[in-house]
C-alpha cells in the first residue's frame, strides 16, 4: 500500500471512529454493555491503527491531524456522559476532563499540522482508555467488581495527566 492510500485509510479510520460515538452511547443507554465495550475497544484499536498507518505513510494528512483529536473526544465523551449519569464518576471530574479536552483540542486544531500530542497527552489517552474499558466491563463477564474498581482508580491518574498536560500545552503557547 502506497503512502497516499495509507493516509486515506488512516483518515477513513478516523471518520469511522467519530461515527462510533452515537452507537456507543445508544448501547449504554439500552443497557447493552457488551456492545458498548466492544465499540469502545474497536474505537481505541482504530485510533492506534490510524496512527500506525499515518506514520508509515511518512505523516498523516493535515485534515486527519485536525480531525483525529476531535474524533477521540467524541468517542470518549459517550462513556464519560453515561458514567456520570449513572453516578459512577462524579460530574465535576468529567466536567474538568471535558473542559480540558475542548481547550486543548481547540488550540491544537489551530496549530499548523494539528500540533502533535505531547507524551503526557498520549499517556493520558492510554490510561483514560484503559480506565473506561474497565469501567464499562460488562457485569456478566466475571471479575466485574474488581475491574470496575481498578477502572475507577485509574480514572484519577488519567485526570491528573490530562490537567498537567493541559498546563504544559498552555505554557508552550
């Protein structure tokens, strides 16, 4: 596969990930946790794969660089809203996280080439994704209480990473 096809494939994965947000929140509100968990996993894997494809192509498209962080936010907002509505995570913490995401994504979208994520931002994304997967682990799959507890405890370092990386982004501006 040539570089231009890899970039188009990466962009396609990015668009597909944006579209997963609605079925994810619908699955959660319909109490279809296995489907929601699977959709979130697919979204996370597509984020990883579109990054691999973009790097192999020598860099992604400018369009993809601007859209990728936005689609990530769409994907994580769905479970965060559900977790807040279910009382699993406090709304103030979700508000802080979403405010950070909007602020930094807005700043990055204005930068030339979309401004790559910092290491702290990437670490935040990984910890946050693992936390959400554990928090959404379907109750009938076994060890759910333990995994939910681990996911809850992982949420807090992801929030601290989010806030500290936001401060670093703002200091560089």
